[in-house]
C-alpha cells in the first residue's frame, strides 16, 4: 500500500472530481461504496486551506459521525491508497482515527473480437490485464476459431470472460459483446492491437470524470507487423463537429463511450462490412452531438494489415460504405467529404 500525502498532486486527482462537484452545488453529495454504505464528502475552505471533511454514516449496528468540531484542530491527515481502496488517518494530536473504504469507481468494459488470431492475441490480452486501473471487465468475442485461440483465452481463467461461436461478421460480434458487458464505459481493442502503456484506461477514466462527457478519444500509432517499427501516427486533434465534413473522424480503437449511448442510439449496424464503426461514430457524434473530449495521449498501438488497413480494394469498399453512412443517417456531406477521408492519412506519415 503506497503512502500519499494529503495535499499532493496525486491525491488531489483522487478527490478533485468530488470536491469540484461539492463546490459547484454548495452542498454534500453521495458516492456509492462497495459496502453499500453512503459516504458524504464536504469541501471546506478555512484560512486558505482546502480541507476534505469526511462523514461516514454506517447503518449496521451503530452510527459514526466524524466532524471537525468534535475533534478540534486536526494536526495532520495522511492518505493511503491501493487501487480503489483509500484510507484516511486523522489525528488531533491526542487521538488517531483511521477510516478505510472502497470507491465505487467507474467500471470500464473492454471488448475484443477475434477469429483465428492466436499469433497476436496473447499480446492484446496481456496489455489489457496489465492496465493499472482496477475496475475493468474484459470480454473476448471469438468467432469459433480453430487455431488454438479458444485454448489461449481459456488459459487465462476467470480474468477473461469470453464466448466462442460463429457470428455474422465483425459488427455482429461487437454487438454480442455489447449485449454482455455491464460497465459504465465501453471500449474496444482489436485482436492485433495492444495498449502502449499500462495507464491508458486510467487516463481515459480521469477525462470522463473531469470533463463529465459521454465519450473520449485519443491518438493511435500503426506499426509494421514484422519489424514492429512505427510507420505512422494518427494524432486525432481536438474535436470540431465541422471537421467531419472535411473527412475527419476519431480513431475508433481509441474511442470510449458511455454504455448508455449504445442503449439510447443503438448498436453497430450489421449490414456494414468495414465502416460500421465510422457509421456509429458519425451517428453519435455528428448527428446526435453527444458530448466528447479529446485526450492528447497515445491510447492504442495497431498493426497494419488488419481489417481497416488491408488493401486499396478494401478502401474502395469502405468508401462506398462511408457514403452509405451519411445517407442512412439523413445527413448531407460535401461532395469531397468521403474522398478526403483516406487522403488525410498522408499527414499521419509526416508526424
């Protein structure tokens, strides 16, 4: 368990989202905790100090109320943290009080769709399990592989939830995953892809909490599948709705969205073969204008040669489906909108 001083940048990030809401509303607010007991936070400003005032109301056999007026001046307060366990040690110079509890952090569901991908899937799975964010649900939706993929997935035991059966395509498989996940936030990672660092999910969740948005996206890099050298980097940039008309889109592997968005706007359309992700993001971001934030951070490493980067023949098919996405949503792009979309990739080789 790591020691953290109360007024440090690390601990500030732990309680800032709660404190900001307390200041904005000028009243206490409740946060669910694993023990199902309410935990109330107050932010007080006294003589230039920001003091986190904690009240725990435990309705089991007794009730504890902790207040500054009861214990007088607090000489120090230390915070201990391990994942989503936070312990406060408070002293008034004569007595010590220690309170430990779980934060009910936002749950993140990650979906991987695979089919005969045993050669690369292990790196994908390991990168998910290596994330330092504690509240992750991971589903692998396999299309009935025969190359050892199922055995690889099963070897991870309860750390992975999976199903292996035939599907009607990649977007049908994604929808199977969406029907099973229970997280507040949903993200996807391809069977050829992996997270470039263990803090990706934690960084994404921090943006959701800080900005209070429905979706978050970031940057992506492509690597050569043999040499593993970076061949291009997709820096998505800040969101502007009008950029869609100029061929822009966020990188779908870096796109995280609240599960309620799928429930309200619908899942992926299965008659698409390669542009179903483009259609969903166009529908959610451009047509219905869900709230979104850009995280200027590398969130995904992707091998070239996958479904979205396979060939120019595939790109032609995707171009037709991109046009269909605008038409089916009753939207009117510029004449050059869809044609500009593949041309924007040129700049990715220059960054």
